[in-house]
C-alpha cells in the first residue's frame, strides 16, 4: 500500500497509525532514540533504526519505533535488503504505546516473541510505566528493574534509568548509558562486534 504514510501488518491484520501526540509519543520516542544512539556511539558495529519497515515473516511487516541489532558476523539475524528494507528479527525492539490496551502489548508482542526478538521494551506513556521483556525458552518474561534501572541482557552496558526516562532527564538517561559502557562487561563485549 505505497500511498499510505504508515501502515503495519501485524499477525495478518493491517493497522493504520493514528496521529502522534508530543507528550504521549513524540517526546518519549526522541528520548529513547537518543538513549540507543548514545549506546551505539560507545559500541561501534551495532545497527540502530528508527521507524523503518521490518519484515518479520509473511504475516508481520511492522514499523517498530526503534530497534537495535547485532551485525550478522556477530550472530545478528537482521539484514538490510538491496532495496534498503529490513528483514529478520532484531535483538531489541522498543515501542512507545499510549496504554496497556495498545496492540504493542498484545499482537505485536506475540509476533516479536514468535520471531525470536530477544528483548522487547514498551513505554506505556499514559500509565507512566516501562515494560521490559526478555525471551526465555520461547516465552517473554517481564524483567524487573535493579536499583531503578533496566539492564539489557543482550547488549551489555545498555542501562535504562527509568525515572530519568519518565521525567525526561536527558543528562541522567545518558549518564546511565555512560556508566554501563564503563563496565568490564561492556569492554568484553566490544571485540565480539569487530568483523
């Protein structure tokens, strides 16, 4: 449907995006885009994408708000086609959702789980909550923050300071990433990304 600005195929159903509000979507999206690109700056070789079409399988062509992927030589399953499209499952997907009623926490969650997206983050802006799911034995298990932070399992050093995100504190959000990337765990991860 090339004449549509934004539509997603989720579990065989076409969803058309509604207008996007600043506080409920635009600002949180910008904060987490900065969070991911800050991590990418510390971790060369990764691929961050924002709102790109992603073909997971025949029933799911999504447009996740954000994603982060390993390079293929480091075990990543996401690839960029000759036409510039994304195919396969990234390791981390981030969605901004107004509430828990959103299809992000239902149909999309099932599609990401079934296709092996290792970690899935949903910021429910109206509920002032951030849900973080990790794939364990084919099932998403909700992760609980440690000391006010979510710590990514797939990407060592990718730490999300929850209060900083919810309050829009860019400096604190970036400081958490900087602290995570100063760890031995992150330093040990870097050589796995070199080609």
